[in-house]
């Protein structure tokens, strides 16, 4: 079945949460929506995730969430 061999198109928004020294840096949004919607999504993530930290965050890490 060729449908199973091809990668499916991405839908929605992907939010990338970079952590440096255990502290959340600026969240980044990407996806198949207009730039204004991505900017609003990033602004909301900045507000809601302010102060997020990793418990054992000595090294840099990135968390990626997709919807």
C-alpha cells in the first residue's frame, strides 16, 4: 500500500520548548497556519509557561509537542 510508505503531511501546530541550564528559553511554534496565528500561539506559550524548569536540568534539552 503506497499510502503507508509515504510520510503523512503535518497538520496543526508544533511547539518546541528549548531548555538551557534547566530553564525554559523562548518557545517556538511552527506549522501550517498563518504567521499571525503562530505569533499568537508563541505569545500564549510564553505567558502560560513562564518559569518552567527541568528538575535535573544541567544539560540543554528540547521538548517538541505536536497537535
